[in-house]
C-alpha cells in the first residue's frame, strides 16, 4: 500500500467535503444574506484550497510548492473564524467578523501564491509544526466543547453530530502532531488521518441529516 | 470622642453610599422597560445598602372602576424566611393608604401600635419593631402595573408611599438619603420614559398600554429603522445549509440586503426602488420570519405587530 494513500484519501475527502459545503453556503448566502453563512462558506473554501494544495504538493513532485505554510496557517485561521462566528449572534459583530475574515483570507491566498518562493520548511520545524498542528487540534476541541454545551442545553441532533465531528477532527489533528517530534509515529499519524476522514464523513452526513 | 469628626465621617459615608446607589441606578435604568422594575430595584437597593429588613413601595392609582385605590408595586426582603402574610396584609395596606391620603412626609410608628398583637409578635421575632413611611409624588403619570390587562386605564400622577420596616428607627441622615435617592430615581424615570409626561392628558388609554414598546401609530412607519435579527441558533443547533434559511421572496431579500441598521424604511425604498406597497409587504414578510426588528429614530424597539396593519 503506498505510504501516502491514507493522506491522499484524507486530502481528497477534505477537498470534496469542504468544497461542497463552501459552494452550498455561498449559494444560501446569496439567498439569505446571513453573515454566518458567508463566514462558513469562506472558511470551507479556504480549507478546500489547503486540501487540494496539500494533495498536489505531496503527489506532483515536479512542482516545488512549499505548501505547508499555507496549509497549517490557513486551517488554523479557518477553524478560528468558524469558532468566532458561533460565539455571538449580534449583527454588528458578525458583519465585522465577516470583514476581517475577508481581509485575512486575502492574505492567506497571497501566502498560497507565494508558496513557490517560501522556505521549504519552518524554522525549528519540530516545534513550529507541533504548535501549528496543535493549534488546529485545540480550536477544534474548543468548538467541540461549544457544541457539547449547546447539545446539553437544547438536546438537538445537529449539535450532537457537529460536536462529534469536531471531536474527531481534534483527535485526528492531535494524533498527527506526534510525528513532528517523535520517531516511528507513522501508525499514530495514519490513525489520526483516518479519524479525520471519519469526522469529515460524519460532517457530510450531518449536512444532509441535521 | 471627637463627635465632630465622627459626624463628618458619617456624613461622608452617607454621601458616598448615596452616590454609589445613584451611580448604580444610572447604569441599571438603561435596561429597564417598566416603572415596576425601577421600584423593585430601589426596594432591593434600600434593603441591601441600608440593611433594612423589608421595603415596600405602594402607589395610589385609579383602576377601571375609576376609584382611587392603593396598590403594592414592589417589595424586597432581607430575610427570605419572613412569612409573607406577616408583612403583606390589610393592616399594612391601611398604613400605606393613610400615608398616601395624608401625604405624610415622614411617619414613624411602632409596629405594636399598628398591628394586632399576634402579628406584631411574629414581626418582633424577626426583629421588626418600627415602620417608617415616606410620601413622594410627581406630576408625571404612573403607567399601570405590567400585568394589567384591563381595557381602560385611567392614568394618575405618581403618588407613592415607601414603607420601611426595621428594628431601630432610621437616623435622620438615612431618611434623607432614602428620600434623595427616590427623588433622583423619579427624575431618571421621567427622563427614560418609565413615567409618562404630565403634558399628556390623564385620560383613558385603550388596550394594554405600557412604557415600551412605543405605539407604532405615534410614528410614521416609514421613519422606522429596520435592523437585522441574526438567528442565534443558526449553525449552533440548526443546520445552516438547509433550505429554510432562504428568504424566498425576492423583494424581501432585496430589502433585507439593503438593511444596514441606520437607514429608515423611506431610505431603503429609495435604494431598492420599491414602492410603498411593495416595501410594506416585504417588511411584513421579514417581520413574520423574525429576520428584522423595527426601531424608532431614538433607538427604541417598536412593537411591529400593529405597524402596518391598517395599510
């Protein structure tokens, strides 16, 4: 079995799921003009970019694309904006958040465009990747807790499923970070990838069932 | 002992407590929607800051029978275990009534002289020996009690009796502080619209009229300012990608997109090129779906249920 098969499946799954959600969210935004939908659409759109960029970066070896900068930072930022869009419902707050998200996303896309000229690796890669990878896990865990609280108070299936999704994503990202500092962590990394794939499948199911 | 210094220190303490309460009142009154909330706040403040076991606020009002009656509008206790029947009964009502009718500015009675001995004994067990009464009035009109559903309400100028139950009579400075704070509160209530202006004819009002929301018939509907109400449950407990989030009506959607929280309905009509009838229909649709709320130019929320009914 090719070593990066699971990683490829993860990248493609993340790409397809994120792209679908992004397109759907933007369509509904055009019909409902809800700021939260815009933020969701933009976050998932950037996530889909990170996924496809990661897939290309890992498999098209003729291209020198130092995607990791864009991948790690963008995913952290996207999850952060999703979290921020959940915590308050004031129209003014969401409008400002939307504006900031647009600006930050433009900067992230600039990072993507600059990837051919960015350094191949992070300074102190073990520590930096652990921090960036760990931040994704942490933010997903915070989102999980948020949905858990909502589920405990309102007992809604949607909250339960979304909580499950973010718990799995958090766990998956957490399992991924061990490989940056420890040896022979391939199994943990692959389990982490499989966990994230499972989480994304549940996310897709939630969109249809929730 | 240096009584002069003691006296001046006590005055400083009184003034700072007074200022503390008034400052807190300035902050809290912005969230109040009815005069009864202010009365309750005052009662609780007096209990808390002056250590008074029981504070009651009674008012004189004219009910649907057009007869003057005495009504309790707020009560606060220090000790929740105090039996309510001991402190809320016909004897207390008569006491309040006498303060209101005689307009007694400063009345102090021993509870044993006013209540039957059995009741006085119960109150004595809780340390209540004295009752102090203060009369306050204003030309501003008092809205009816919030739960009043009678069809016709006759508004009367504010006439209130504050009853303070305590173990020892209040010091003169404490009495003055209570009266000062209450007067400040009445002034603030007038400024905030919790009391109705005396210039309005103290006549009958139809329906259940309260301080807020404002009557939409008093305002030209096209001067109202719509603001978006973001669905708090979206993405938290409800699926944001379901079709139910869509604003199906195109004109309502166009209007909703143009709403920025500062433009009134007239401005929005101009921007969206909707005529009067279309705008009203669009607004009604958005109101029915709870996507917007209407505010008057001063920022007060408007009861939109009656807004466009006659159009």
